[in-house]
């Protein structure tokens, strides 16, 4: 069975696309707008070398904290928040990872400066770029939440929400 709603809307997986096109017709298929929006933001970020470098550096620091009990415990003493790791299959996870990293960045720097062998903390310029990335990704996150806010969203509901978002 494939994931589709009565409007013929699906995710972009080739197996799903093939099943919908075979079962119905290619004209009946509508790609999931929220999924398309997520793909656009991911591909855009991936094409910007300096942005991708900052994201990779944040991922490296977050991964270090997720694997180091000492670093994680020290961060817990300073900050009541846990770092969030991006997951390719989770929409907006890069946004959530960067947003949490920025919120905790001063505490992260305090921990990293006292631990030998840890990753290098982002520079002030890199943190500024991360803040700009958040400003760009925030509307995508808001739109995705709106479009996926119901368990079974109809196409007509999405059209109404899209009009509100764009105008």
C-alpha cells in the first residue's frame, strides 16, 4: 500500500510515484507540497558552499555532544536544553538543529574550550551566518507546519493555507 490521500497527493519516492501513476494516471498525481518545499530548501542549502560548511560544522559539534557523556553533562549544567541533531528524513530538522545550537552557543563554547580533543567552535562570523540561515528557513518551517497541521489535510485546505502564506 502506498501513502496517498484522496486527492492523489503523495510524497516523492519513486516507488510511490510509480504506484500512483500505474493505479491512476500521471495527471492525477500531485506531489506533496510540504515535501516539495522541504526538498527545495535542502537542495538550495546544499548548493551554497559557505552555508553547507557552517551546517556541517554545527553537525560536527552536535554529534560530538551526542557521543560525549562528559561534554553532554557539562552542557546540562549550563543549559537546560538538549542539542538537536538533524535527520535527513525529518523535515525541518536542519532548522531545529541550527536554532537550538544558536540558543546554546555561548554554553557550547564554554564547554568546548575546557575539553581537549573536541571539535572547534564556530567563529562569530559563522554564528552570524547560522542566524541568517535560520531567518531564511523559518518561513519554510512555518509553512510546513501549517501544511502538515492536520492528520488528513485535503488539497482544498492546502490551497487556502497557501494563499494565506503567500499573500
